[in-house]
C-alpha cells in the first residue's frame, strides 16, 4: 500500500516536472521567435516588450515551481538520511543514555513495546521508523541496491546492508534492558 502510494506520488511529480520543462522549452522557443519577428520588423517594439514581459513572468513561475519540487525532494532526502542515520545508531545511543533519555528514545521510536510469552520483543514503531524498520521495505532496499550495483549505477551495497541490518531495533540490543513479561501481578501491602 505504502509503495503504491509513493509510486503514484512520484509518477505525478515526474509528470508535473516533465510538463513544466515542456512549458519552459515552449516559452523559450516563443521568446526566440518573437525576437526574430521583431528583427524582421513584423512586431513593433511596444508589443515585443509586452510579450517578453508575459513570457518572462510565466518562465519565472515555472522556474519557481521546478525549484520548489527540487527543494521538497532535497528536504525529504535530508530527513530520510537523518532518520536512517539515527535509527542505524540507535542501539549505541540508547546504551549511552540515562533512564530519562532512554524513555525519550523509546517515545521517539516506538508507539508500543510488547514482550511475548516466549520473551521475544515485538514493537510498533513511530513514523517514519515504521516504514524504515519494515522487513519488506528493507528487503526491497537491499534488492534495489544489489540491482543498481550490478548495473553500475551506484556503489552502496555494503552501506545498504549495514544500514538495513541496524534498522531492526528490537534485535539490535535496544530492548535488552526491559523487564521480562510476567503472567501475574504480585501486590505487596503494608500492614501499617
């Protein structure tokens, strides 16, 4: 579901960027033709100025929209890289924290932590860690990295494997300090 939504958003962005680039090219060509028509004395100077101002305004709008797309992409990429970096080193950070900061780490990464009857931890992650720690997303990332490396497109296989291995917080030593699950609660009462 997440992948389908992301793919639709990316397709819409790619389509919009392609449309903006085509509009920019069309306006650049229109600007050149208008100037050529002016040089051939087919367009008076006042009309040339008016049309050049219109074309310039449209180009500025298009360039601003393209820049906004690039800024959104750069911001999303920076947030993703920060999130991956944080979760990849989360166990080390957690081990160095005092109790109060461990609680903050738990709240930042998890919505719930469960210890099953067999003592195995099961967690529900906060966003975006729910996606980053999803085994299916991790497998897809490793497959993508392997395919890209085979094609010579990127050289991140070792880094991708290291990051993905560190993304399972439940298995990375994060939850070793939690108390084991109990099947009953003992209540001690004072006689005073």
